[in-house]
């Protein structure tokens, strides 16, 4: 039995912590007064520092310590969170990643430069005028009076940690009220007779104070009165002249067991810490390569099971058939479980674009709002990994070329901030990832001119919008008049195309001048095992992904003869084009007397595939085609059948496009 | 009257001065105050203390005053006892009498 390398485990955990820190910082950037985010970032930095030191990453621990200290000051209300501080810590976070990955590298100069930035950001925030300008979180003076249940101590409640927690909320003055303590002869020593008066100056809301008492609130007396609101600067000795803002008179709200406020906070008790801890202990961290290995084994098992089924089917041995059916059922269940294990939500993928858009916004001077949708959509992890780079190119392209500058947008009657929407949804065995912007749209004329100048299309070629827009994915194609460090060199979009092709996916582009562009990537949910429909065309067998199959029909010889030259079938009052695979694959064989039409679709587009025989469903372990066949568009892969033969897997997207083109040509021909 | 006088009748408290042991301590302390005109209380530097002990001592002070007796600490509060006094808010707004009793600041009560 091998034990995981603790350093590798730390690196994995550090990567997760850094992601959490980044997410927290980006959230904080939107709402600088968000105490929860400030606490979360602080905790992340604190944990990273501590674990780093424990595993010997001393440079990381030392560097992170400075960021942690800065956030501790923010947390305590000593300095406000500012965008400069968030940016400085974001940059520092990237450096922490380097310190995790290459701890022995020469990082000193970078560390110094980043820490100088951090110090400048903290000092800028510490400046009272700057603090006010950057809207420091307002602090409120609360007067709190509380007494715990008389049996609190006997029941194991220690008041001291509660008082400590109050102190952690801000500047605190706690005075014990001992007026109710009886004489020793009358004292029941395990009862609590002390109550407390507290003055707390904090930027935390009243609910944070109530949360301190969440577990004893039922029987205690708690009065919280907001006395005044003040900024942290107003309380500092240097700025005593800064007027304290009076707050609206707030009624004292005694909180007792009968008060309606009591029950609500109890349901949102600070249980998450424990609950999260117990939940974490139920999870097991498994390296991704182990999952890949397991997937390969399951794939081999599925192939072996397929062979067993075939042997059992040809045998008269009833016991063998029964065993074969059991194995088939179990391997199917194992496959389904395995597929679920490999599925991860796209939120992991989308999360990284928040930082990208934040950085691009700074680089381009454009105001950019990133909106994400469908983050819970799950996709095979290998697909997620391979989608990252294409999406980076597309998002960068939208930011650089798609969105206008704030002035241009205002002049066009649009909001100053441009919007990029990343969305994901599942549709018929595919995940559709869409990148949509509300920018200027693709300049059709410029694309055409560039394509003609590059010799990609002949002058005045008759192209649909879709055909024209697909040209932007050609190598070296860029309509940008200026090359920036973001885009414009014509590399990138062809990488997108190549990657999506390799994933057996398709790209669809839509654009409206002045309104923006939308690029949709349709990718198979998994690249490993699919349910397929095994068909025969001539002597060859082929697999059609079952998720794309809508229905199967019989094509009689008469109908076949009637449809010659038209290649349409009438399906519930709509004409559906069909492709004769026998002709397409040039089998040179005669058609079977009762051919079948398998109707497949991608979204709203449908096409029928005429085959000689439908053999049945087949668990299909997808094997990649060799490099020699990478340009064969009709097939997306191959699989091994039970008898050892190879069956090619049909590329549904390509066939539907071909069928639709055939329909368009026939319609054009009248 | 000096601390040294009190030390003659010094009541050495057990190391556990928490709510678990407080009932027994109360009983002994009550008997001691009843028996002596002056009682001096001593506790170990490494004792375990919680708020119940501070409350007990305050109750004992009230009882001693009402019974015309004296009670004092052998040493000013320090270590864990001082820590509990501080955390529980007893040091804030302490009267002169309180400061004398707990911290030996000023005269002896």
C-alpha cells in the first residue's frame, strides 16, 4: 500500500486554498465592506501560512505572513479594505503559487517588490482621508447588557469564551455587574449571579453580536442598543475632530426566549464550522490519474463483457447466459458510477475567469462585468481541463475586441460597463458553453475583406453568416487593427477550433452589429464511455451515440425508390433530410430489403441516417482515432466490439451539418 | 493588621477552583470565616480557575463584612486568577475596596 507524498498533498491543498483566497478577494473587490469575505480571506491566508510552515515551505510562510497581517488589520477595522489592497494581495497570491510550486527558486526580488506594493496599499488605506475616500466600513457603538441563565455554569457554559468572542468583534469594554451576588451563606455556588455590561465599537452588524450567544439565547437576557455609528478614522485620536455620524435612534431590543428574533438565528447557528469539518471527513481525496486508471479498467471490463455477451448469446448454455446478463448489468452500473465520479461542475472552470476578467479590466481600462450561469452543470473532468484554454482565448477576445471602451459605450447608448456572460447547460448528451458579450459585434465586412485578402475565400463568395464567422477560427486570421498583448495576432482562435475539434465538439457563432456576439461550444459530456446504437451498413458496423438518437423508422424499398433524388422523409408533417450511409461510405453492397432510418439530432437540427440493420444498444468505450485519421470528419472515434472487431463511431454533429447542407442545396436547386 | 497576621490562618485552596469543585470550597470557606475573625486565602500559581471562583470570593467578602469578619488574599491576584478577573470584566470599573482586596493596591480591607 502506498501512502501519498505529504508534500504533494500540501501542494494540492495549497492550490485549493489559493483558489478560495482568490475567489474571496474578487468577491471583496465588489463589496469592500463584506466582513465575511474579509474573514474568509484572512482565514485562508492564515491556514496557508501555517500549513506552509508545517511542511517546510518557509519562504511561503514568511511571505504569506505579511498578507495575513494586512488582512488581520482589515479584519480588526484598523484599516479599511481597498481595491488597491485587494489588487496587491491578488498579485501576492500569484506569487504564493510560485512559492508553493518552486520553493527553491529565486523569489527574493519578486517577494520584495510585491511586499512594497502591499505596504503601499496598506499605508494608503491607513491614511484617514484615503480611508474615508474609499468608504471605510462604518463602525457602530453598541451597548450590550446580558445575563446568562442561572444554571449556565452547571450546564457547562463558561461565560469567559463568550466575552472573548465579543472582544474579537471590535474595541470592547466589559464590566462585570456583581450586584446580584448574594452573601456566601446564601450562595448556590454553581449558579451564575453575575451579569455584564459591554460597550462594543465594531463594524459588525447586530446579528454578529447575537451570534455570540446563539447557543444560550433561549434562556438568557440580552439587550443590544446601537448608540452611534462612526468610521474607524473618527475614533482614532488623530481625527477626533471628525464628526461622529449620529445614527437613527435605534430602539433597545431586549432579546429573550419569547422574542421573535431568537428562533431565527438559531436556525442559522454558527454550526457550519463543525458541520463542514464533519462533511470534509466524509470525503476522500483521490488523484485524478487514479480515476483515469480506473476508467481505463472499466473500459476494458466493458469490452470483455461485450465479448462475453456475444459468446453467451451464441451458446445454448442457460447458466452462461444468466451469468453473462449479471455481468452486463453490473458492468453497466459500474460504468455509470464511474462516470458520476468523473463529473465535476463547470463552476471550477468558470471560477478562474473572474480573475482573468478582473485583470483584463485593469489592462484595457474597460469596465467589465462577468456574469455566469449554469455553474452546477456537470461535465467529465477531462473535458473541463481541455476547455480551459479555448475559453481563455474566447474571453480575452471578447474583452479586447468585443467590448467597447466606456466612452464608446456611452456614445452608443449602452451602460458604461460591458457585460460578458459565461453560461453552461446540458443538451442531448452535450454540454453547451456559451460566451456572450454585449459589445460591438463581429464586423462582417472586415472579416470578409480579411478573408479575401488572405485568399481564404474567393472575392464575392456567397457565404452564410455562420460560414463567414467560422473563418475567424482559421490560423493567422485576425481583424484587429492593433496587436495588443491580449489578442490580435491571429493565434488563439485557431487553437480554440483545434481543441474543440479534438473534443469532438462544434462551434457556433452568432453576432449582431452593435449588440454583441455569442459563441457557443457544444462538447460531448464525456470522452470515455457512451451508450451507443450499433448499426450495420454494408459489411461494416458503426456506433451512433444514443443520446443523439431520436427515433428509428423502417424505410421500405418503395419509399426508398420514391425518395431517390430527394432524400427526404416525411416525419409527422415535417420533412427530414436523410443520408444513405451505404452511399456515403461507398460500401458497394446492395441495400437490405428493409433498411432503417435512424433519426439523429443536435438541438433543433435533425437528419436521418439510412442503415441496413439496427443491431442494438452497445456500451461504447471510445478510443481516439489515430493521427492518420484525424482529418476524417465523419467519425469521432472508434470502439472495440465483443468479437474483437473495430466499429467506427459516427460524428453526429458533422453528419447533421452535412444533411442540412444537402437539404439547402436541394432546396436551392428547386 | 497586616497580611502576615492573616497568613497565620491561611486557607490554602485546592488547585481546582472551577465549578466542579466550587461547592466543597464554599462549604469549607464558610466554616473558616465563621470560625476565625480573619481569614486569609491562598491559591497555587498553577491553579485552575473559572468565573465561579471569582463569584465565590465576592460572596465571601459580602458575608465577611456582614459578619464583622476580615477576609483577604495572601498574595495579590496573579496568574490564572488575574487572567479570569481580566477576561470577566472585574478589573474594569473596580472600586478602591475591590482593588485592595484583589490586587493589594492601597490598604488592607
